[in-house]
C-alpha cells in the first residue's frame, strides 16, 4: 500500500471515528511515561535548577525518542508483514491526528446551548480555564479559541511531520517514516501540555519539552497562516491575512498558539482574546482579529469548517506529490 493511500486512510479514520474512549490511546501511554519519569527526575533533582533542567532534558530525550522508535517499529512491521502491520500503521497514524475529535468536542459544546450548565460541562473537557461561571458569550469565545489554537497542535502539525516522514522514507527506505515523526511530535506536544508551565519546579523541568514543542510547531503554524486564506476563498488577500496573523500572534506569550488563533480569527472574521481565569490566576490573552465580530455559534462553526477545508487543501497538495515521488523512485 502506498504512503499516500496510508495517509489518506488515516485522515479518513480520524474524521470518521476519532479517538475511541474504550481503548488506551498512544498519547495516554506517553502521558503515563512522562508522569513516571517526572517523579524520578524530581526525586533526583530536588529543588536544584540545573538538575531539574538536566532531568527535563533527559526526560524529553527518552519520551520523544521512545515514541519515535515505537512508530518506526510499527512502520518496519508494516513493510515486512503487511497483512498484520498495515492496519496497525493506519491506526497509529490516525491516532496522531485529532481533527475529528476536536470538531466533535467543540460542536458538542455548541449543541448544548442554550443549556449553560451542560455547555460548561462539555467545555471543561477541552479547555484548561475555569468554566463554572462562564456566561454564554465566554463559552463561545472559549470554544472558538480552542478550535483555532488546537487546529495546529492537534491536526496540522502532526500532519506536517507525517508528510516529512513520508518524504524521508520515499527518498531512503532505511530512514524513519511518517509514524515515527508524527509520534515524536505528539510526545513533544504532550510534554509541553503536562510540564510546560512557568511555576515551581516545572519552570526548569519543563523547559526542554516546551522548547522542543515550540520548535516543531513553528513552521506548521506559519504554513497554516499562509494557506488558510486559500481555504477561506480569499487567495487575493493571502499576503495581507498572513502578515496580520503574524502581527497579532507576536503579542502572545506562545510563539505558535497566537499565530494559529490570529490566522483563524482573521480568516473567519471573529475577534478572539481577552481575560481567562485559570486555577493559578487570571491570564489576559492579546486581542486578535480586532476588526471581527465577537464569537457566536456561526462564527465558531466557520472556524471549524475552515479547518476541515484546509485539511482537504493540504491533502490535495500532498498526496499527488507523494504519489509522484513514489513513482519516480520506482517503488
């Protein structure tokens, strides 16, 4: 089975099925490993900043390396025992993508409205901010920001690295392929989500994972900002919308989340940003897409539809290229 077809099947499976709750997800395994290694690192390092930084670096190398090697092992199984390995490889690739799950989770919040209590309960599954007292307007803003920010982390960045791995394998079959790179990225992303906080010991322990995640997400976030105007049907405004996303996103503490949110805000005509309450206190996110309307149900839906269209656009550009590369390489 060609790599182009494998990627297409993985994207279709992600959209149709998503992440089943009845089975252990690879990201959950990564999370369990990170938690166990965190306890070991903190027991060894105590409150020493340099030891915590070293422990965080070793933890990052271990988790990302093991995740990449596990993906590579499934690839080798698929190449040498296709009947057994190919279905597992497709499942593994689909597990690295979260476009379907993100869309269903955000739409579940929208469907719960106007029942604020149920909408808050569903929102709490997908955001880190406190939701217990959020009014309708803030629920919609949280849903819109989650859809815009997580589109890169959950879908386009792993799809990008999957594509890089596919090209690498086409050029040299001895190199790691799409699943190795996709799972390596997911490990870095999980490290950032669990340890990438500037408080307590995590200020030092989580540095390596957070920096690696920033590095691996930097290019995919900007490719999303560059190509999103095409998915929105505004090819003539590509340069202006791209520069606007970079300008607005630069004010965010994250080098990538702000760009992602700003790109979707400008493309969908929705204003995002403002004060968010977290367990550790209030954080104020910069306003992006200031000329847009406050998020409403149609606005959140536009963001989700733009993500769907952009994934299709990326696949239409990627899959023929992979097929041509495979034909040229004679495999």
